[in-house]
């Protein structure tokens, strides 16, 4: 098992940038897929981006071209670089890691995009 801790959330103006970090309690070298999800008030949790062990990425259409997911296996950390933020991006962002019995989740970090 692995514990995940997200950080980097906060309040940012529209058009601004933010970098989220997900620190894992153990090596993520062997974890094939890691990702970021988000949940806004009144909405279901949705997939934002994923990254495989070899660096292949996938993005939800609304964030493609604005967000970049990356991983540093040596630092046991996954990042989400968010640019050109919109109010619609406001949500709690969760880090995830695949597991044999389902995904592991962090506690989440709040991102608020507002003027």
C-alpha cells in the first residue's frame, strides 16, 4: 500500500498558474499508472490526467493544452502543472495510484480559481 499527500492548492486568479504535487510514502517506480482527479461541488469526481511508468500521458478534453502531468520516480512525486486556469477548474484535486484492489487516493487539495 501507499499513502499519497497532495499539496500546492490555493486561490488563484483566472489565467493564473499553479503546480500541484503528490508525494508518495514509498517508491512509485513500480506503479504503472498514476493520475489526478478532481471533484467540484455538485459534480462527480472526474479524471483530469494520467501518466504511465514510461511517461505516456492522457488528459481530459477540457484541460488538454493547459495542464501537464509529470512524474519523478526518483523523488516519489507526481506533479500537475496547471496554466491558464479558469473558474471551471475550481475543485478538490486528488492524486491516485493504481493498486491490485483498486486505486489509492490522497486527501485532496483545494484549488479555487476566482477573481
